[in-house]
């Protein structure tokens, strides 16, 4: 039995289904952006890639959290 994702990761299945890209691709885009601040990245994903606010926020939050752990 697999654990149900919590927090930002709980959005990942619907993000992949709605936008047709795997989460790893979204994270690569975020990491390759010259932007570094959370809300700048959220605004960029919304404007340039058509993501909704909740989906963009979840991707950015999860990606930035992963990068601070490393």
C-alpha cells in the first residue's frame, strides 16, 4: 500500500494530467529559471506556462524545499 502524498505533492497527479508534463520536467524548468523568489516563480509559471495559482505554488514550494535540503 502506498502512502497518499501530503502537502504540495498532493497536487502532482492533477498537474501532470491537466498540463501533460511530468513533474520532473516542471521542476527542471523552475530550476533553470533565472528567477529565485517563490512568488516570482509562481507568477512566471502562471504567465508563461498557463498554470493555475495553486498548481504553480505547489510546484515552486516543493522544488524550493527540495533544493534547500541538499
